[in-house]
């Protein structure tokens, strides 16, 4: 089969694109990657793209609407009869326009089963909507493994940090601070912080119900469409708080990513900023040299995150808050280490246990590695994509 993929502005998505393209090519399929940021780039140019599309294109594969973001591309895929495999990496609230208008032959994948339910309820026009777990990168067979006790970093976190209120001006630009709608959004944020097991849509509906507001599905969709600042605020609140709790307990925490100079503990001797901007693949060497890799879920309450699987494939202890999906597929203390956002006071004790028990940690690491290497790599991801392509449209 022949596939079109895309490079765009998100570095991690481009890495995922490369991994999928390599796996497709390994199986004998043809791929072309169009660079949407540099349409004259050799081997990825618009001219070469048009040449590739002059023959049959079986499928288009994209992340977060790159390649189906305007009518020109949508019409092209419809004309060619190609199936679009659209992989969402965020909550669908950020992609309402694409769910309302997309290519005719279209399959959408979400990394959280709650997201699938959200699309099924509010976007019934999306005929094919499926859950797709994230994937991790399997290391080369000859990759050396650093002894657990010899690793440089006790606890590593890879990800950005923003002050929780830093995106609120976006909400204020839509709704004045003294407006009823602004107050509704603030209540939603407070409800999410107080109830860490709630998905976004559940909190929205609960706050509307408590406010005696009976709204149509279209009105609820409009509220969700503007939820990004609240989503980010809640995520950053708990991301910052988890790091704060560990640092305050005297545990050394190392961070990779932008914005950590703005964290309240930035001047602490226990918070070590390794780099403010680093590519995804480059993080793996750091992850392999950490005893524990901390993950804080991006408010996916029934989903996955690639940081979990890459941690396991880097043979490090994955310490994460849970989701329903995670608890169904992994076992706390056996192949994953879990903590509760509502009881962050217990997080330092949990982390210290795994730092102090190298034998148990190495046993957990090996079990996690075996499971992830078998079930959650890019090979498994491509298996799922090709299976959906066949099931939904008979393309194989």
C-alpha cells in the first residue's frame, strides 16, 4: 500500500511520524512524508508530493489534523479515495472543526476511551472512532543497560511547565472576568482540582447541573471548545504540585523541558533543570539513566501516555498517577508504580521506597519492559492502524 504522512511544527509528532513510516516501509509499503513547514525541502517537497499522489494513495496518516487542516487537502483525499487515519494526541475539544468537517473515508483514533465516548456522543457524524494506545520506542538489541544503583538521576520528569494561571488571559479575552460564563469556567477548574478522577466533560456537565443550566449538546460543545485554558491550568497545577512535594521532602528531582525556571522550587537545591528544550529521542538517554521516571497524566482518566511506555522500554521505574485503562493493564507494585493526585503527601514515600529497593525495582522494570515490548511499541501501533484500515474500509 501507499501512505502519505506529514511533518509539522510539533517535534514529537514528527518523531512519531518517522517511527510509523519506518515500520510501514519495513513491511513493504511505500510512504511519502510532506513537510508542511518547508514545502521545498528536498525529498519532502510539494513537487515530489504531487508526483507521489499522481498514483494511487491508499491512506493518509496524520496527527492532530496536520494534512487535513483545510479544504484543499480534504478535497484531494476525497478525489483520490484515500482513507484518512487521524491520530489525536490531545482531548478532542481542540479539534472540533476537524470532527465537523473531514474527508469522507475517515477513521479517528483517541488515546483515551473517555475521548472516544465524547466523540460518539457529540459528533455522531464521525462514523469510525476508536481507542489507540500510545506507543514506545523499542531500543536496539545491543543498547547497554545502566545498573539501577549506578544511574545519575534519582527522579526524572520530562515535560514542560507553565504557571497554572498563565493561559487564563485567553479565557478572559472571550469572557470578561465579571461575566457569568467566566464564573462557570472557574467553577469547572475548581471542580477538577477537587475531583482528580473526573474527565473534563463530566466536570462540565456536573457544574452546569449544579448551576441549574440545562443546555443543548451544541451549547455544551461550545463550552468544551473553549476549555483549553482550564485544561492547561489544572494540568500545570498538579504537575507543579507533584514536583513541589518531592522537592520539599528532600528528594532530588531532575527536569527536562521549558518553563521550569518559573516553578516555585526553581531556586531549590533539590530541583535540577537539565535542559529547557530537547527533542523526544534525545530524552531517552536521560530516561535510561534515571532510577525513576515520573509521569503526570495529561488529565486522561481512561487513557495512556507515551511517557509511560518509553519509561518502561528505557528500563526505568514508571511512577505515575493512574487511569482506568492503566489499572486494567498494569499492576501497581508489579510492573508499574502508582500514586494518587488526591494524596500527593504520600508520593515522596512511594518514590523513596523504589529508590531504596533496587532488587525489587529491577524486578518491576524487567516485567514492565517485557509487557511493553510485546504490546505497546510502534509495531503494535501499526498493527492497529492496518487492522482498522481493513475492518472499516476493506483496504489491505
